[in-house]
């Protein structure tokens, strides 16, 4: 009896599975038919905050060819500049504008990123679907009360609940504008042009050509991408979310305010990453990778129980009361200026392009070199004091509350300048780190890095602004040159004359040049300090 009752159950289960399989096959056939329709996109309907939207995907080729920049919306046409794809701002148009101007200098790097990075990814874009009747007050689509009789989106549901269906994107009926993702659109359009013509013009921010190009041959040579791979890119898909320019029942003014409001909200919610956060996440830039590792493994910087953190991971600056020694951004700059002398190919050939991640073996060599540098830095008397003294007292100027040592080694700009000088001395001029630091330790013991705010200091007017009484980042390169000089790395007379002139200029405040003993002198009387 048990066997006889079991057979019908098995048959029912088998029949159910077979029916489910056939349903899936039928669904696949139907989906393929609908998805291949030229003027329709399969989408899912969503709703948030009272706004209906339709989410789908399109090829990069379709995105580049069909979507326009938001600045070209008919609503803003009066002040639209077709050359730059931006709105010209004046007294009449200012109230209409809720977006940043397009930065055309970003097009080439974005196109290069898509073409050269196998694991590239753009987030979905938000677009507006518009129809021609929107800007015709006499169109039949507007009621006597100037409200829209229908939406600018034509959606055909394929399920009972109306959640999945087809969106009409026929060129004959609709125009589409990027509300969020305009620079992504710019990048994709640049990629299409690059693949079609073999080259892409670089532009300045305002779309002024700067006479340089990137070519397909450059990509193949520098990034080792295959032609077949490049030709496959236009068929890749990007996520896209559609909203309507005008909803049923809205007046034109209500629709305008709604679309502008959505744009502002999208941009306000998208807070940009800080430089420190970018350095934390960057997996392509060798200097960032080495900086991150040194921050967690070197005894001078690592996090230890019972010791205050020594690295600020987010901000690029160090606050007056902060107890950190440095920032991740400063470590990244130090890495680039030190190791960049040994591994210049870690930098992209063209500024603005994305670097290629170095091989693991080379990254390990870079880390070893940087670790060695920090071993020597940790031997400086100023850093040895850290075991007993907090950084604020060493960083503060003498005239600030509670006073301080005014030591440049506790300022990110000073740390970067030192790394920059050492990189040139070690990797370009062949100096030995041991010999260098014998001199630097003595220089440090004699207060050479301290008292930046006093005229006796080499850094007065260079890294310290006596007029504003604060650190000045603009003096970093001069500080690096002065370090190279006092360590015996400059012999050329023309270079020495230029350095002398630059130092006198730095120590000139309101047309008054200050000597190392604090007296007002002629610029040529300043001279250069003694070589260590």
C-alpha cells in the first residue's frame, strides 16, 4: 500500500518540475523577443518618494548615441552653449541652473579608464525622458488647466501588477537627458569616438583643445589590451534608471521643479571621497599601495595598544591639537616623491591618466626601500622624542597657546619635502642613506628642523609664512632643494645662484628682506647656509 501511494506523488512532482522547466523555456523565448525590440527596453518599475522610475540596462554604444547632456534640456535652451554643452550663466539663467558645469578635461581619463581596465565599472545613470509636446503650450497633451494629460514615459506592463514591462525609447517619440551621470556619458562618448576614429582629443575644462591626443595604438602599447577586446566594449551594458520629464497631472512648472529637485538631491547625497579615503582604496597606484602598507607595519607609524594613533587616515591636514604624526595622504605624497625617483614608470605617462598597478615583486621592492627610509627617519632625535612627548608640543609654534617647538618634521609639508629631497639624492645622485642621516641627525640635534618661526631658521619664509604666521605648502619644492643643497647635492653654479635668489625672495616680506640674524638686508646679502 505504501508503494502504491508513493507512485502518484512521484508522478505529480515530476510533472510539476517538467511544467516549471517548460515555463522557464517559454519565458526565455518571450524575454528574448521583447528584449530584442529596437525601440523598447525591458525595465522594472520602482517608486520612491512619490517618483516613479524604470530601471533597466543599455549598451555603452546606445548610451553614447541616444542620451544627451542635461544642460541641453529644452527648458534651458535659451542660454545653452552647444560648443561646451554647458549653460551660460547670467542674470536670466541663474535661477534655472542647479548643476555644476561639465569638466571636459575628464573625458580622456574616463575613456582611457574604460578602455584599459579589464575590471572597469561605472555606476548606473539617472536619465529623464522628454517628449516634444512638453515645450508646446498648445499641444493636445496639455489640458485647459495647463496640466499634462499623460506622462512623457510610455510603459507597457507585461505582468498583472504592472511592475515589469517595456519602455518606449523610440527616437521618433522621445529624447533622453542624463540627470545624474553626465561625466560618465562624456567618458563613454569619448570611448566611442576613440574606437571609431582611432584617437581622442584631450580638452581643457571648458572644452578648449590642448593639441594632445590618445590613440588606440597608445592603449595597445602601454596597457597591452587586445584589439578584439576594444571592439567588444560598445556592447557592454550599463545600468540606467528612467524618470519622466512631466508626469500626468503636472503643470510644466511643477515638472521643472521636481526634476531640478531630484538633481540637487542626487548630488547632495553623493559626498566626494577625501584624498585620504581615495588613498585607502586605490589599488592601481603603486605609491598609494606602499604608503598604506608602511602606515600599518612600520614601528614609527603602526597602531599599538596604549599608544595614540600616529596616522590620520582621512584628512589631508593635521589639526593643531591632533596627536597624530602624519596623514595617509602625506605618506602617499612621500612615497611618490621618494620612490618615484627609482620607479618613474609607476606614474602614468600622461598626467590625468590612471596608473598601471606594478607587479607584486616590484611593489615588494618599493615597500622595502620605503621601509628602509622610515627606519632612518625613526633614528632622527626629533622622532625619538615621541616616546615621551606628544606631537602637538613638537608641532606648535612658540607663540601659540601652550607654546611648542615649531618642528617641520611634525608638519606633513615638511615630511614630504624631506622625502622628495632624499629621493633625488639617493636614486638620482647616488648618495648613501647612512651618510645622509649621519648629517641629518647632527642637524636635528642642533635644532635645524625646529623653530621655523624664527629668522635664524632655514625654513623661515620657506615653509613658514612670517606675514600670516602659519605653514605655507607652496614652499615645499624650495625646502626640498635647500635640503639637497645642505646635504651636498648641488654643485652647479647656475643652480646655486638660482637657489640663492629663490631663498632671498622667500625671505622677503612686504619688500623687506630678512637675514638669518633677523636684520633687514638687501636680497643679495641673504646668501646660503653652510653645507652639512
